[in-house]
C-alpha cells in the first residue's frame, strides 16, 4: 500500500468523469421512476459471462477454475432478451468477468441496448490499458470487494495487493468506483474493513460494507466490536446507495428483516448456462432458461414468498426490493424445482 492519497487524474479525465456521472445518475433516476410506475419489467439483472476465477477465496461458492467463457454471440442474445423485457440495469459478475476475452464488447452491447452497465471484479486484471478500454466501452459502475489489508489463507483480495490498481482507477477511470469492505464469517481482523473504507474515500471512491454470508447464503450476527465498525463505515457511505441499505443494520445484529423479496421478477440472476435463478445463493430455483422465461413467470415470482428472505444477506436483491416493499403482498408458495443441476440448489429450509 502506498502513502499517496489520490491518483492525479488529469483535467480531461475529471471532465469525462463528471459528464458520465451526471448522465448515469439521470438514467438511474429515470429507471427508478419507471420502476415505481410499473412492476412489469425487471429492474436489475445479474449476468454471469463465466464461472472461472483466478482466485479461490474460501468463503465464496460462486467460482470454479476450469469453465470456459460464454460466447459473445450467446451473451448478446441473453442481453437482447433482458432488454426486450425492459430491464434497466445489468451487472456483470462471475467468477471473474475480466477473464472473459470479449468483455468490452459485452459492455458495449449493454449500452447499445439502453441499459446501465455495471461490473463486479476482484480487480487483479486492472491496469491503465484495461481501465481505458472499460472507459471506451461505456462502463458506468465498477465494484471491487476487498477483504483484508494483508492477504491471508481466506482471501487474497487485500489492500496490499490491490492498492496500486486502486490508484490507477483514481487516475484513469471515468466510471464510478465503489470499494466494498467486508465483515463477518472468515474475516480475521475486522479493523481492516475500516482501513479499507477510509482508503476508498481518500481515493475519491464511494465506500460500502458487506456482511459475509455463511455457506448457505444466510446471515451470521456480528460481534459487538464488528457492529461498531459496521455502523462507522455505513456513516462514511453517505455518497453511495449504501444509505438505503437499512436492512443491513438488522443483518449486523442477526435480526430477521421484514421485506418482500422480488427475486425472479424485479431481480434476475442469469447464470453461465443461461438459466434464471432467484440469486447467487439460491441457484437452482426456478432454473428456467432465460429464453423460456415469460412475463407470467415473472409475475408469479413477484407474488411468491421466499422463506430465505428474512435472513438474507444479498445486498443487491434487498436494494431492488425497496422499490416494491410497500405493495403487492406475497401470497404464493414456490413451485417444485425442476430436476436440473440439483447440486446447485441452495433453498433455505422451509422456503420451498
């Protein structure tokens, strides 16, 4: 980790950054307004272009070290289907999406179809040339989750290994960058999260904090000191959408959260095989190909009660739920899961 506070972005980079920020923010506000008026379209879709990752963080259940990337042609077809559904935001994740050889063109296609383009990465493949390519492709949001200050057996995503790349982002990126620190299961030194959050703000990024789920994607209460750190980091995140993550205060204390999960409807998780799932921690349900996923199916999932919801830690699904928590009670029960890839099903007990 260096002693510098900020990458020295040029005046031209700062100009481009401001322009993209205001354009993106305008589109975000329009998307929220559209979502409040109508429930008939997805708001956010999480798309996986490949499951392979260059790391093997021990708490993660979302990667392998052998699968091949999904072809560009197939990804474009999936993005077209999502665009035709009226989806507002696409987040690309993995695995490690920067390992996909045609990721830039994937981002361009998202933008061509009028959707907001986001990327979640571990950051290890970032350099000046790659950042400029992401700029040119039209990326609007990038998030890196950093787990510790110094790498350990649990995670190599450390401030020590990534700080130089963060400085490059501060100097060259025209898209918005968020650094997510973590607390909870597997975190050796919770004070690290505070150091990571402060470093993110020094570099001009937004900062959020996530609570690592257990192996089944459910919450584990934080110890008192971790709760204090959590509250401090949340107070630092006033410039980001973390200020809307009120559910995380319950997560930090191990309390169940009363909300309506709209996964499968307003939020879609599309895996590398092109199947629609509730989320990254409930892969396998409903497990229907995106090509066959109808408006009627989305409406059913909108009204379906998810038994895993009260103890959920998946932030993006919770944020999307805010749009509709005030309406349409969920009175339906999940339908039986189709007999495909059953080893991926992680439905919490009592939810199906």
